[in-house]
């Protein structure tokens, strides 16, 4: 093939990639820059750089209450999703029961369904059961919607799991319960940690389901939503910038963890191959 | 190798949970859509088709649904147009920078949806970053008003949010194409364009379908971006549902619209799955 043709192709593709990255990062950059802007949100160029908005933010009790609520909700939702998602993945992997195909579809549906449908249908359930809306109803909503994430992640992990280890454990007299905790879970730990991190961050950011299930206490996204409707201040930029930094740290940590362990399994796989 | 008790222990709890918190709520939504509201604003459990005949009869519902689908279609188109070449570049041309670029696409997913929509609002507003920049460099004298509170702003923001969602499955499908198929195509004398159109593109269709479904379905059901950025001309179908469950207080009618959305989404998923099977490489 003519080399010149490839170069033009590549140049066009590189330019396109650059454009997409600019499009993806421009708003984030603007957000961060204007968190230091003394003149408020908007206005070019940014003027009177200041840390005032961060000071306002740290003195703002309502925001930190909502952060605490969000952390609580995310943690509880994570426990529920894992407690049901891990068995759900095991069931899809190794049990036969009537309606299995329907069950799989139902579990995964909230992953793709607009949040409004999940939120409203649960709202009707809680109304019918005369349950008061509170952080607990949000936890149930997030927990239910995010079982999908735990199930997909753990199911993917199960496909790579060597079943002989579980078999050996059972043959050597361990109970199912012991085998589950000592063999199955440690082998799946990467998928489980991955799912837990993902569920936690998704729950922290979730708004469409929470929107309908909220009681008196706000989660962080709903607190921000309420403020956006009253008018915008760089305080929102400041809290967003802080969350963004924490997200980056979480990604880097997760990525390091994964490459380290993946590297190890790859080396092990190579050793096995070279011996065979 | 697994005993009955073990299989029951892993099956029954998730099954019961899903029945209680997913199946029952959808069934309730179905029931509600056939109930009605009395003048003193109580839900009356009287089975009738009034909600559906209202939906069929009033043009405001059709127009809003069509507008939402049109917005979602544009978002899907732009998200694919941005994501596909990027995924192609990463998979075939980025070389050693592949991992870094992949991470760079993922990172915006970790920035809150709401925060990104808000960032666009601060960029597009009449005294926002873009308008003041344009006046600062003397391109315009007055702020461009069409930027914010328009379907344009909603499409732009949702495209921004769903491009990484469209990217992921496309990239995965491109990465799974066996590289020797591409070599074979080149060895047999195909030009790069022929290799792309006849080998790479058909093999990546399942990824494109998955990405398109994500972008279309999630933007179709969005109700936050329209409130923040859409203005009166950017109202979408979910905004009507939100008002019916809030101030307008007509849950049964809202449930009927939600159920229609649910059916629309499920049939789209079904269609996408059928098409994916047809195109998948085995």
C-alpha cells in the first residue's frame, strides 16, 4: 500500500483525536480555572484569582452534610449490590433454574434503563408499602440498580476462574461455605474490588434515581442540583474540582492495583505455558 | 459438583430481591398506568384506559416524544462520529500511547454528570465564558443568545457526556478484531480503504450498535440537562413525567408515559441484540 496515503490518514486521525480530547476536557478545565476566579462564574479572561470560594466551601455545613450522606449511601449501596450481585453472578454461572434468561435480563436492565424509570417505579413501590422516603430508600434504589454492575464484573471474573481449585477444596472436605470464603472470593478479589469501586463512584454521582427517592436529607448531587436552580457560584466549581482530584487518585490507585496483579497472573500464565 | 443447597443459596436471595425491587415496581407502574386521579387528588384504583387515550389524543405528548427522540438521535450521531475515529486511532495507530489515551477517555466519565452539564452552562451562558471570550477578541459585539437555553445546548452537552459511553464498546470491538484478518486483506491486494470498509467496519458493527444504544437510550430519558440548558424549546418527555409526579400531581398519567418509554427502550434493546447477533463474527 502507498505509504503517503497512510500518513494523510494518520494525520487526519491524530487531528480528530486531538479535537475529541479538547472537547472532552475543555469544560473540565473551565470548571477548575473558574473555581479560582474572584469575579464569579464566567467572564473572560478570569480575573482576581482567589481561594475565597474554597474558604466559603469549607465553611459551608450543608455541603459537607450532603457529602457525608452521599458517602453513607454509597457505602451501604455497595454492600447491598455486592451481597446480591456476587450470588447472582454465581447463579448465572453455575445454576440452572426456570426463568434464568429473564432473570439475567432483569438484573442487567437498570444499567441501560434511564434512571427516571428505575426511580419512579421504586417510588411507586415505596408509596404502596407506605414507606417514608429517606436516605434508606435511596440506598435501596442505588443498591438495586447497581446489582447489575456487581453481577457483570463478578461474572466476567468467574469466566477466568479455575474451577479445579474449588473442586479440590470440596474433595478435601471443606464445606461450601469454607470453599466460598477461602477459594472463590480470594480468586475473585480483583473483580470484587473493581466492582466495589465502580459501584461506590457511580452511587456518589447518581442523581436520576435519587431525585425521586429523596427524603429530608440531601445527597451531594441533589444538594448541588438545588443550588444550581437558585443561581450559580464558583463554590460549585470548588467542590467539583475537589471531587475530580479524588476521582483521579482513585483511578490511579485502581489502575496500579490492577496492572500489578494482572502482571503477576500473566507471568504465571507464561510459566505454565513454558512448562507445558 | 455443586450441591442443591449451594445452588439454592446462590439463586434464591438475588431472585427474591429482583422480584421484589425490580419486577414488582415495573408491575406497579403497569397497574398505575390504568388507574386515575380523583378531583381531590387521590389515586383511584379504577381500571380504565383514560391515560392512554389522553396520550393518543393530545399532540403535546407526541411532539415532545418526537423532539426527545430527535435530540437523542442527534446525540447518538455526534457521539458515534466523535467516538469511532477516536477508537480506530487508539486501536490501530496510537502505538505505545494507547494505554494513556484510553485512560484519558475514561477519566471524564468520573466527573459528575451534573458538574459537566453545569460547566457547559457556565461556558454557553450570555455572560458565560464563550460569549465574553468572543467579545474580548472582538469577534462579536453582543452575546450570542442561541447558545444557551436551546436544543443545541442540550445536544452539545449530552454528546459530551455520552461520547465516552459510545467509545468503550466500539474500542472493545476493534481491539477484538484478529489482526491476521487485516494482514490477509492487505496481502490479497485490498487498499487501506477496502480493508476498512470490507473487513474492519463490518467486524466492529456490534460495538457500534452497543454504543449507539447506550447513547440513544440514556439521552432519550434525560431530564436534568433540559432543565439546566434546554429552555422552553428543549423540554423532553421525561420533563413532562417529572412534572406529572411533582406539581401537576397525576401519577397514573406519568406512569403511562413511563411505561411507554420502558416499552420503547426494551424494544430498542431487543432490536439491537438481534442486529448484533446478525453481525457478530463467529
